[in-house]
């Protein structure tokens, strides 16, 4: 037996061991006890104080109280429960345990009081805790005079929840958590832990099955397969350098600002020579200056939240609060954001509140019940992606997602979120047959809970910081997606124009000989271009799953393909709406996108592909510098047709206008395979119209056919205008002109 070393030894007239309930001890050591703090720690009974500790594997144990000496403990259960009776309430104590293999010591977690306050419990239950990540999860803190980690997790129907990790040999008996009232939250402060500790929650579910290890739903970092552990990280160690950007970013993200987005999958943009991923910090040094040089205003990343399966590209996340460890640690991601801002680039993240995967370590049946998901598969199962659908009608789940949006914008300075799969959220019968879905309370197909969630999301994010932006990927004709909530809309700042994308790509895939029969495909989007605040998106979805690359989808030989792409991009940048281009499309990536390989960088050795990249750079420059091309992107008074009915020639022409006083821009496109000479075009003002862009220019890979720098107007009426110009329109080309001013 270990002997006491202090002068304040336990009086001999006190029993060595406290009275114990054998049933409670048995339940505890077998992991069935729901209240570990009623068994372990310090307790008072009939004026006497007792200590009970759990040290599995120990044959002897004692406690060192306030560093004044050691008190021997008696064996209460052979599984490793020890205890002693004391004359007075003990202060802070350290456990000293021993077996044949040696000695070990630790500060016992069960002598510390709760960390969460009643207000935290109330706000979580109400679904109104907008700093959820500062309450749940694993937080390094100082508590009651000790440094350690406060763990907290929502699992209302669990029989028991334990913290497991390297620090306790992944033994769920060692650190069972305290349940907090009716909130469904379990918490535990473990002293002497810090950042870098790997952990999970072992959850004994309401279904009565074996306890299951679960990653932390609010964990700030995870590690990759096969362990899928959570990792303790601090949010308070990074020193941000982007104060000026954060102060001014609102002006750069309004509907009247030039917004041109480079969409990137971080794992396949470029790889190291050995084929491994670039880190966040390497991407800060390579991707950021590359995008800046091309003149884009924003980078949009496919989801960076932790996800188990590479092939999901991040669209099946299990760790919404954790930047994926594929590219580094939490503060490495922040350094990437900082680098974007230092370069004058905004950062948008794809964000997935519509569904989550069924992986055993994730949210599925988290506490043995359908907690985060709907229980009925007609509401809770997504047939397209074999995933589970969030129960957005539950306060805590709704809160979990809204708070997550704020987490990215507040803690990581992210400038915007592109919300994935909004259409699937809006309709209860999305991708379902009759009998496979449940109508709403009015008997309709609209998902009322999702509608309320989306409105709350947008009102909360914009209310917290009007300088941020939230973009909807929404493919239906749902009205008012980008109308403010107070006006009856969903409240998004922008909406992807997926109808424009599909129509124009279908047109561009036609042989020029037959485009006259599809003329309306290119112009139809202008019938509704101002019904929403649109982003014209040529996204990753259009270059995978056998669709081929954009280059591949253009007709003709290599030269014709590139000419078509140049004309198409000129059309896109002159069309009302913000711009988005997926990586590789800026230089005409030849093969279909492969998320396992880097982009086809060798294409840039070809002058035609390098020319296409130069065109994109110049288009972005004109878009940024010419108010006529961006200031009224979302207003009908910024656009006027000159000629939209030249079907036989496959020609389109229009005027773009900025605010009063800015020069107008005329955009003319010839999508036929033949040149048009002496093409008469009405102009709104008399004067010299300077050619500021010609996609057939030699520097872009074209043949330098054009108008020798510009044309002067003549008093010849055309297209309802008193003056007109005569143009040469090269085949497969786009031309921009602006009025020369003195």
C-alpha cells in the first residue's frame, strides 16, 4: 500500500473508504451510469467528505491534496475505482496511481465544476446561440485555476457520452461527461490538455446498441481517414493582417461592383511534383497571385469543410466547423484567407446545408436517434446522393447551421458563401416520385422549414455584416431568391443563372452552320436577366461526368474551338450579371476535369491556349475598369438591344450603360463561321467608336481581323438610331466599342 507522505494524514478514527453503492459502481465501470459526477469527485455525506477516483489498470492509488501531502485511497472496485474519507472538504487534488509497470499522475477532471452557463443552455435549447462554436466543441481554456480543454456536445437522447482520445487510451470509461439539464448538452473539462489533442465522443445511444465513436460536430479540425478524429485547436492564436480589407469589403461585393469569380478545387488546381496536395500556405503563394494576375476579384473554393471521401469534392461534409486537414491546419487556412485579402481578392466558400453523408463517425444517428436528420426517409433521405437531410424544423439543428455560416464569416474572415443545392431544399418532392415524399402542412410541395431556414440564414449573415454575400445555387424558377427577406424574398445577395448556362452551352455546342436555328438560346436569358441578381456561372458541374471540357464541347478543329471559346467569353463578360469561371477554363483545359490530377498546365505552351488566358485577363480588366460593364449588372436600365434578331447571320449586338457620365459600351458578336463586312449598326451617339476588345486579335490567338482600332459614325439611320457605324465582324468573334471622348 502507498503510504501517506504528508503531516495532515487522515485521522485514524475515520473509515479508509467512503460508503458506496455497489450497483452504481458496477454501472459506472461498465459504462452504463448516466451521472459520473455522482460517483467520482468530492462528495459530502453526514458532515464527512469523500473522494472517489477512477484509475483503470492501477493496483494502488493516492491523492495529493493542494500539494501538501498524499492521502492513500482504498480499492472500491477492482476495475479501478478508489476512494477515501476526509475530515474536511479537500482542495485541488492530483491522483497518483501505480501498478507493476510504474507510476503515473494526473489532475482529476471530476473535481471541476461546469463550464457552460444557464444562458448557454437556454440559447442552445431555443436555437438562438449565434456563437455556438464558442460553447460546444473542444475549447482550450483556463477553468477554476487550471488550464485544459472544455468539451461539450449536443446528444439529448444518449444514455452516456464520453470523451475518448490518445490521452486516455480511447477508453470510454475514463472520461464520461456531465449532462446539463434539459438542454441535451453533455460537457466535461479535462485539465492539462491543450491544442493538438486527438479525440472523439463515445456515444452510448438511445437505441441500446454498443457505444459508437463519433467525430465532434463542432470540432475545429479533424484528421483524415481512416481515423477521422477531431483535433483540439484554438481560435485565438492567429494574428490577422486584413483589417483594411475587412473594413472596406462591403463596397467590393455590392450589386454595382465588378465581381468576377475564379472557382477552384484546391486539391486539383496544381499538385506538387510528387503528386501530393499543395498546402494552404503553398496555395497562398501560388493560386492567389495567379488569380490576381488574371484580374479576377474573388476566389470561390469548392467546400473546404472536412469530408471523408475525396470523390465528393467536399460536398458531403462531416465536419462543418473544420477546414479540411488535407491542406494543413486551421491557422494555415486563415493564412490563405489573409493572403487573398492582401492581394485584394475576396474568398467565397461553397457551403452545404442541404444534406450530409451517412458515415458512421459523422452526424448520422448521432445519439442513437435521428437527431440531425429526419427520421422518415421520405423527408430525411436524399436519393440522388445517398445522403441524409437536415431536420431544419428542429431548433438546435437550425441553429447549428446558421451559427456555422457566421463561424466562417466571423472567425475565418470569409467574404461569402455559395449555398449548394438550394433547389433540393425548397421542394419536398425534389427528385422523388409520387408516394416518396410528404406534403407540407398545407398539402403542398414547398418545404416550409427550409424556406424559413434560408430566410433566417440570410437575414442573420447580412445582419451580422452587410459587407458579406450569400449566393444561391438554385436551378428552378422560384421567385425572389435574391429579393430581401423583408420584401418576401429568400434574402440571398445573388443567384447562379443556371438557365443561362445550359442554354448558351447548348448553343455553343452547335456547328455554326446550324446556329441560326437556335438563335434564341443565346438571347433568351435577357428576358429574365434582371429578375434576380445573377451570377453567370460556368462551373465545375459543366466539365465532369462525361460532359467533357468546355474546349471539347466547342465544334470544329483546335483553332475553331479556341475561337468559339473566345467569342463565348466575350459574350459572357458583356452580358448583364456577375461572372464565374471554373479553373482551367481560363486557358481552355482540354481534357475533362479530373479531381485526382492537376490541371492541364501544358496547354499553356500552345499559343492559342495562352492567348485565351490573355483574353480572360483583358476581359476582367475591362469589366473592372468600365462602369458600363458592371455598375448596372442587375438593373434593366443598364442594357439595351441594338439587334437581337439577326438569326441568319448569328449576330447579336447591344449597349451596356453605367451610371450617368460614364462611357457606354457596345458589344457585337458574330457566332457564324463567316466574316461579315460592312455590317451596319445603329449607335446611340455620334462620334468615333473605339474598338477596345476584339476576340480575333492576334494576341489572343486570332487572325487580327477587325476595324483598325475603331470606326467613326455616320448620320445614316439604323436600328432606330439616327447614327450608325459600319463594322467588320470576324467569324466566331466578339467586339467591344466605346465612344471616344476628348
